C-alpha cells in the first residue's frame, strides 16, 4: 500500500517538477511575452500546454511502469490526484485575466495524457509468447 502511494505521489511530484523546469525555456522562445505582470499571448501558452501534455504522458507511463500491481489502477489514481489539484489551481486563477482555454486545456488533456501513458506502458511490456517446442 505504501509503495503504491509512493509511486502515484512520486510520479505526480515529478510531473510538477518537470513542468516547472520547462518554464525557463519559454522566455527563450518568446522573449517579449514573459514580462512580469504581463499575461503571455496564445503561442507561448500553446507551447506551455504542449510541454505539459508530453510531461503528463511520460509521468503516467512511469506511474504504470513502477506500479507494484495493476498499473491501470495506479494511473487512475494519478489521474484523480492531478485532476483534483488541477481544479483546485484553476478556481483561484479563473478571474485573473488569463485565457480560460488555457486552464481548461490542461484539465481536458490530463485524462487523455494519462490514458496515452498507460497505453504506451502496455505496449512496452508486451511479451512474445514463449515457445514450447524445445526452446526454439
């Protein structure tokens, strides 16, 4: 039980760390959009969302990979934790001037990203059937 909680929590914390780690990349791509007190335009927000989706898929796949049992159940909890925290972060930021599509895109891509991560894990763990004819 503790290992399961650790895997889900660890993968979620990793996703937060990786999303925050991508923040310094955006001003290099869009130098005029990241001024203190200024809401970025749509192109950097789209790139930020793309980074988020890739990171979400990676972390969901890692969650499935390191799950002690039933990878799908662990990814489901990873999804639930992320969606609850995402909603909790969206509510106070809703009226701060940021485009609503930005917050909604993160909430709506999270389930799909989790599913893709689980799917990719399943494809990577597929095994060839063992042969019974003399080890051939």
